[in-house]
C-alpha cells in the first residue's frame, strides 16, 4: 500500500526525519535545528535549495532502500515549511 507519510509519529515521522537529514545536508545545518513548522525562508531554503533537496532526499532514500520512493514535485513547489516538504515524500511501507 502507498502511504502518505506526513503524519508525525511519536518521534516525528520517518518522512520528517528523512526530510531534516536531507535538508540539513543541503543547508549545512544540523537536522536537529529543523522542525516541521520551520518556515523555509527563515532557514535559508530558497527554491534552488528545495530542488537540491529533492535530489538529495532521493539519494538518501536509495541508500535506505525505501521501496517505491517518490517526491511530489507539485507539493514541493508550494511548500512553505519543513513539514510541507516531508508531506511531499511517499514510499511503500512493508
């Protein structure tokens, strides 16, 4: 089944964790500094950074062997905060 993974779990959803790792990598900040409600402009994530994020998060997903991983580019384009980026990611859960 395909699941949207934007729902936060007790430790932040897997998608949020992946988003923070990838975005932290792109922006050169610690993932722990990023929260779902961090507005993208405030953390220096412009449209170019978001495009780079999409590439980096896909690479991380391949490393993590997440099946059927995809990034919804329409959601990416309108993302306002870190949580929106996380909601653009889907993969198949076993």
